C-alpha cells in the first residue's frame, strides 16, 4: 500500500517534490500546503486530485497521512518538523536540516523516540556522479584521500535569511559527508557581505580532518560565471567533478606524486624527493536517473524497512554542525573553531 | 650608452633573463654567473661573447658592470642583493624579493641610500592582460572593487625550501598590489603538506582590505589539472581572467547586482532588495609583447631616469609582508594575522 | 477573441506545441489528435479540458476550429495540410514543410487561394541568438557576408524515413534563409549511410550563392559528441554561434583580412597583399524568450493581421528546394545541382 | 659516422629543421642555403659552425654531403629534389611533396633508381597523438572505420601560390593515409576564394573509400577562431582528436550504434532498428616527443638501413594524387573525380 505524503511549501523546490513523489510508486501525494494563496491556487490547478491547505497543521491532523515533505525557508524547518514528528508523520526535509545544532539534535531525538524516519534532502548524494565518486573512494581507486576542493559560484540568488554558506556550501558538506570516510575536526572560514546588513554572499571555508586531509569550499552569489567544480585528490588518482558538463561530469586522472628515497644531489634538489606521475584520464559512464526520484524511493524504502538513509537526521546534523562552526569562524575572520565530536 | 648587466643564476628562469636583456637595446649582458659548472658551461656555449664566473662576487667586483639580475633560489636573494647594492650595482631580482620583511626593508634602505634601482620580477604585472585589468579599474569600468578571487593550481613542481604560497600565491599578490587601490589589513590562511617535513603544497589565503573588498588565493601543487583563473568583481562590471586561454584571456561581464529601495512584500522577499543585471560580455584585444621584455625596458628606464617602477622594492616588500603573515596564519589554522602598515 | 487551434500529432514535439499555444493568449487549444491511442490518452490525462480524437478529420470538420498545428512525420505533412487548408483552417506545420518542392508549391497555392496563413515551424529563426545575428547582418556590423559554416552533429536519433539532411540540415537552411540576403544558386552534397538500406546518416552540403558567398552544412547522427556550432564570416566581422553554450551563444569577432594595394617585394610575398586584423570580441546579451512562444505569437499575429511571417510557406519551399537538390547531389557523389529560381 | 645534411630554405620552417637535425645524433648539419641574403645572414649568426650558400647547387656539388632537407615554397620542390637526387643525395622534403602527380612519380622513380631515400615531412604522423590513433585502429579498438571528419581552420596565413587545400588539408590527408587501411577511390571538393585572383581560402573535401567509409576535410584561412579537431568514427568506438588541447588530445568514446533484428512495431518505429550505446570515455596518455625529432631519427634510420619510412615518396604521391583531384573537383563545384589506382 502506498505511503500517503503531503508537501509543505510550494515555492521554488516544492513543485519538484510533488512531481517526484507523485511519480514514485511507493507514494501517493494527498496534500499540498503553502501559506501563499497564489502558489496554493497554482498547485490546485495543476493537481486537481490533490487536497490543498494554507495551514500545515491540517496535514498533521489528517490521520491518513503517513509522511510530510517540508520545503519551506529554513527558519520554519524546526517547528514544522517537530510538529510533524509529534503528529506521528515521517519527515522529509529540505537542506539544511535546521538553523542550529541544538534544533537538529532535538528532531533526531524526537524521530528516534517515535520510531519515525527523518530524512534530509541532500540531493547531490543521490546523483550518479556523486555515487560514482563514492564507489571510487570505497574501492580504493583514489587511494588515500588528500583533499576535497570545491568551487560553487554564480550570480544570485541572494538569500535574506541565510548566508551563502548555508545555501551553497551545504551541498559540498553533504557530498563530503557521504564520500569522505574521515571525520572533520575543525574549520576556518572567511567571507564578506556586499549588501549592508545582509548575510555573507561570498565565503571560503576550510575543513580540517583528523588525518592529513583537508577540504576547501568556495561559494559566491556574486560571480559573473556559473561554476560547479570539485577536485578530489587522492594518493593513487585524482577526480575532477564538473556538474555543469552535459556529459563526462566525472574525470578520473591517473596523476599524482610518488615519493622516492634516493638522496638528491645538489643538481637535482627539486626532483630528488618527488616523482610526478601523469597517466591516462578516464570518464566513467554515470547513471542518469533524476536524483530526487532516487531519493524519494530511498525515503519510501526507509519507511517500509525501518532503515536509515545515507542522508538521515544524523547526516543532517553533521552538516549543520560544520555550518554553525563556520558561521562563527567567519565572524572572527578565520579564527579556527573546533568541531564537537558527534 | 647601454647598461651593462650580469645575470646570477642560470637555472630555470635565468636563460629567459639573459635572452630578454640581450635583446633589449638599453642593455648589454656582459656576465653570467652560476655556482653549477654544467649550467655555466651551457651558458658559455650559447653565448660565447658573454663572460662567465662561478662566483657572483666577480661580477660585483667588475667596475664596468652597472646592474645585476638575480635568479637564484630565494634563500640566496638577500645576501647577493645586499652585496650587489653595496658594490653600487642596480638590482633586478626574482620574486619573492626576500624570505622576510626585515630583509626586504634592509634592501630597500640600502638601495635608497645609494640611489640605486631595486626592481622585483613581478612578471605578471607587465603582461597585456594585467595591464588591461589595471586600466579597466583605473578608468572606473569595474566600479568599486568587491573581490579578487584566484585559482592557480597544477601538478608540481614541489619546492623543498618554500611553500606553495611563496611559489604561486606571490603572483596573485603582485597582481593585486598592482591592480587594487585599497590596502590589505589582515590575512587568514590555511593549508596542508602532503609530503612529511616539507612545506605546504596546498594553501588557501584570504586577504582582508580596509574597505569592503576581499581577496582569496587558492594555490595547489598537487592538482590533476592546470588552472590559472582569476575573477575580479566590481560594482559595475566583473572580469574573468584566464591566463591559459590562447586568446580572450580577459572577459569583461556587464553583470552584477543593483540594490533598490522598494520594500519587499512577503511574496517577493527574495527579489525585493536586489536586482540582478546580466548584459553583454566583452573580450578586449590585449597587447601581446613578452612581459619580461617590457619589464627589462622598464628597468632600463628606471635606471636612466631614476624613477621607481611599479614593481620596485616597496612593492616587493608589500608582497613579502603578506606572505610572512600568511605563513604564520597557516601554521595557526587560519587564525587571522593583522598586517603592519607600510 | 482567441484563435481556436488543434494540434495533430502528440509524439516528440506535439506536447511542446500544446503547451506553448495554451500559454499564448491569442490562442485556445481545443483539440489534440494522434493516431496512437496511448499518446492520445496521455494528452487527455494532462489536458482534461481539451478534446481528443484519433482522426485529424474530426478537427477539420469542426467549424469552430480556426487553425491546426501539424506535428506528424513529414510523410503525412502534405495530405494533412492540404485537407486542413481545404477545410479553411490556417496551418502551422513542422519542418520540413513537405517531402517535395511540388507539394510545397501546391500548399502555398492552396493557402493563397483561400487567404489562409501557412507557417512552417522554423524554430531557430525565433531564438534570441538567430534574431541577433540577423540584426548584426542587417545593420552592416558583419559587412559583406563571406560564408556560413555549420556543424550540427550528435549521436542519434536515426530516422527511418528521411536522411540526416532533412532532419538536421533543415535547421541551418532555415537560419540561412532568414539571415543571408543573397540567393542560393546551386548545391553539392556528399554523404553516407552506415545502416544498410537506410537514408544517409552523415552528410556534407555546400550551397553556392549568386555572389561570392558560400555555405557549408555538416550533419551527422553518428558522432561521439554533440556540437551545434556555426561560423558566419563577414568582411567586417565574424560570428561564432554555439547553441550549446549556456550563455554567450553569440560571439562577434573583430577579426578578418584587409586587402592592401602595395606591391609586395619578394621578401614579403606572403604578407604583401593581405593584412590580418585581430581586435576585440564581443558577446551581446540575447533575448531569452522561448522560441516556440515567439513563434506562436507570430502565427497569431499573421492570422489576425493577414501578414506573412518570416517562416511562411515560401520560406518553407525555399528550404525544401535546397533539400531536394541536395538529396539528388548526394546520390551522385557531389555532382553539383542548380537550383531553380523561386 | 653521422649523416651530413644540408638544409635548403631558411624561412618559416627551415630553422626547425636545422635545430632538430642538429640535435639528432645520427646527423650533422653542414650546410644552410637560402636565396634570401637576410635569412642566410641570420642563419650564419646563429650557427657560426655551419656553412652557408645562397645557391642550393653548392650543396649538391659537395661530395661530402649525404642528404638535403628542402623547405622552400612547393613550386621549387620538384626541381631542387630532382637535382639533389641526381647528385646522389638523400632527400627530406616539406609537404606537399610536389605540385603534380607526375612530378611526384618522377622523384620516386629517380630515388628508386639510385637507391636513395626520399622522405616527405608529413609531420603529424610522427606525433604521439596520431601514432596512438593508428595503434587504436590496428588493434581493432575502434572496430570498422566509418568516417574521418576534420576541421582545420584559423585566421591566415593566406598563401599566394597554393590553395588552402594544399596548405592545410595536406595534413589530414597524410594522417588519413597513415591511419586508414582502406584506399580512397574518388573525391568531391568545393570551395571559394575571397581575394580576387587568388587560390581558394576555404575548401571542403569529401573523400570516398572503396568500402563504406567516408572522409571529410574542412579547411579555412579566414576563420575567427582556431580549430584543429578530428572525429574518427568506428563501429566499436569513436575518437575525438583535438590538437589544441594542452593535454588529453585524444578522447576515445565507447559510443555508437548497434543494429538489432527485432521488427519494430509502429509504436517504436524509430527505435526498433537501432540501439544507441553510450559508455565510458578514455583519454590515453600520449608520447610527448617532438614530432620533427622522431621524424629526423626515422630519416636517419631509413638512410642507414635502406628501409622505407611511413612518409616515403609513395605516401607523398598518394597525398598529391588526392590534392590534384580535389583541385579539379573544386573548380567544377563538387563534380566527383575518380582517383587512379596507385
């Protein structure tokens, strides 16, 4: 029997949720909610068979509803999700999970107590590209991971309530969380806001790991060109992941360095220690299923089997923990902030 | 009458100096020096008319020599330059000027006292691309400068004595120094070394300016691809400078944001404050003279006219000051370091 | 009062027609027809307010219907359009207009006699990019036109009934027809089919013009990469139009040659006659309205005002005339075929 | 003992020949000849140990000279090469070998009679990229060859004595000759000259092969951008060779079509016959030796061992035969011209 789900928030992303849950056999969308009457009318026109309500509470009160998907501004996440969980609904929620670590921890606890599924919409980890990278890491193709280095920039859309870190870096943090086995231990962030009184629209975030890996995220709402490019350096191979490439989003380079023990004489002082390796490049074929469809299926699977998804509440919390620390570091011009252990 | 110059150091860059000073009418190359006998023999074979010596002192002792160009590892810069200046020679020296701020200050003072020219080889500021950017800034085409954001990465060449900051970021710092009118006030740097006991081979450097501008430099010796790409954001226009483009190295985008005063209602909360502007792009034709040739002519001009060049000792010092502060910040995981005023 | 239109053919392109005519205020879509029951059911589900019929004749018989849009395989174009015109309906028809010159001439005559609008869906000429190119040509920015050179290749979709010329080159021929003021006089085409018994899947077509211009079209269904790149050379400027670029689809180069009268001496024999000009590049901002929307509005305007559109039957005929001649030339391995004057 | 060689023609390409033969151990450059006194003086200044002469005959008369390399305009090739061979010298000669098939045949015969080596400078076939393509073809990686499709365009350098076919297409013809096992049987060429009275500066050449393969060459001296891009389609894999890529010049795509025997029903008429295959892409590491160096070594090897090189006189003749036929076809607007069998 299909899971009955309601979508709360029919703005930018909500329509994608309605479409994907509608086309996933495990689900039946029975409600759409939005506080904005125009958007609600639009939803009603497109989906005459789905009930609509301006108030999310109507959904929580429907005893036939099994789950809700929350696609509101992040400031409403915590309260809506809490009420949904208390009403016994499984929750699928947009990224980032919450505005604070404390809120995330409370939602996780609430879901745990009631045996409900709490899943965060970390969309990228359900793409063919990121899943392929994770496979390459797991199979040891990349060797030891040296660094994760991402540039995610474009012009707009300035958000009034959250900084560019919470809007764009969240994507990379969720990818890192999924791909990197090591635990992050500290962050240093810098940034700037070019609109007075508004959150930072450019930010640079370094994440230090327990081992010798490092991550750097580079996000910007005020760039003349759009870039979505991530380098992942490993001891055996290195990956360039360019999400804007229509095909060949992932390129695997057999490039790197090899340390050798020979003592360099003065003549070859620069080359003595290190050899550079430059071999083939390979762009593996990727699965092309829409990420949100895969994700919806996973949410259904989690509900039906009671299993955690890779973007469960704990994953959402780990990402929020880094964002919270980064926000503090950014205010202090890069002053490093240690991350509490999970 | 032409200026007689000797080149000290005939390794990677020295041959370019010999070739360019040889072909610049203001100069006559009379000496080449290198402590390595093989390199010296190579120089002698290529330039039978130029005298060679294993010892730089021979050059300083030649009363007919007017100037020296120093292209040795940076650790030898200070002592050689000091001896050259004390011997009354004008000095052209590779970047970075010295290993420390103190050394740079002493060289500047020494040159000042003796009325000698001290010029640092900040090559990029003599390229057609960077000079065009500076013109665009000066003429107000870009408006107020918002940010400088550079990625300068490739595989190799790991240096044993200096970190990637001193090898690669130095280029961007010299460009910034030339192009940005505002003064930097603090830095935060992070990075990592993947070869034990060696200097950082990946580094990320944020530079804060006295106004609302910010700069970010991103350097890496362990990248699978080569990139040389700088974004410069202004209130009126933004520039993408890609030094690897065979043509169209500079693209000027009529893109950006415009703040408007209308009070947003709830419906348009995201769009109320900010309008996004997306107009034409323009790639100006660039001068294609070899930078080092332009630079050599400028050195000759400075000597003959007694005028400072845009990459004089003071410029070299400003760059070294940032590098020194960045090195400290990197050791402290991004802890911000204030820059002393010049 | 809005124009009542029915769409015949709800396969690959038909849904786009339904969507665009539905959202164009001048039109009201009242019928959808398709001989395939599944597609018809799909249409009915998506558009419950629109009537459906398996037989196009039902539409022709509806006295309240003003116009039809035909999106069937090209083999059905002529008969359906003829019946529609005879039933007094205006006709919007997919490219290419017909399978033969004779059919095109008969449709044009039929529409003329009945004072009906016959418009071909030459989509590209309604894009911001092609309209900008036409403006540049008309305003003399490019100078005299020297050549049109297009590469339009990808993997698939092999068509069983028409060659790659009729599927892909038709786009370029319609662009040329719109942009180039000169008249084509002859063609030479070559090509090959890699599937036995099927039409050519690779073709190369040269079009000769009455003046010194030339066009070359390069189409391929069996290419490993997708390309949509057109060069347009003029005496004053040259354009690169890359339809796959997300932004900057049109680049205008101030490049070319200048003939000079000086007699070259033997030393400069190669440079004596010709100077090469290499100036700025400029990517104008383009209108981003969906082409099919602009086209639908134009069809409405033509019906209401009785004015011909730039892709009227005569334009469709000119394109078919070249395709017919090219098909003959291709069979004869490039043997040139003269084009009859319109 | 090293082979003594003289270079005739010290213009654009001659200096590369002098440098490469000088640095190839098998050779010793003893003469440079050029009818232009300035160029000859330049050669003498750079290479004081090499004798110079304004007259090639001086070289032919030197009994100690073993070989000559001819880098003059093509109009002088035949006579100089003939005199050199008659004087008993081995001949290395720029592409294209001669102006006519007849001249090429006479040079081949002259070399054969005297047991001398005649090698044409088909540079590209000595690059790592083209040698890799040939390996891929020979090892069956590409399967049956379907097509060779090349675009070779840029702005300038207009040649006064030969058309763009003889200047640029010659490169592709030599690559095809080296890579494609099948024999060409006919050509169709079109083109245009934009400078009155001068040879064609844009040309399009189709080459038909004895099997179902086809080649198309696209050359242009009047293009706003530089392109050097070749597609090679095979039944098993397809190659994109972009000579302007700094790395990854060769990309091998596991893409193509598979024919299947199932009878399509009406619903799937387009997909019934053909399946599209889209797998990994792979960019093999390439040898990076300078082509001219490899070529010089090969010339030395041929002389010492009496073995033919892959760019011997016969290869040069095959290329000239196509160029001669193409020139005729171009004059006749694409009229196909059969190629005589070798």
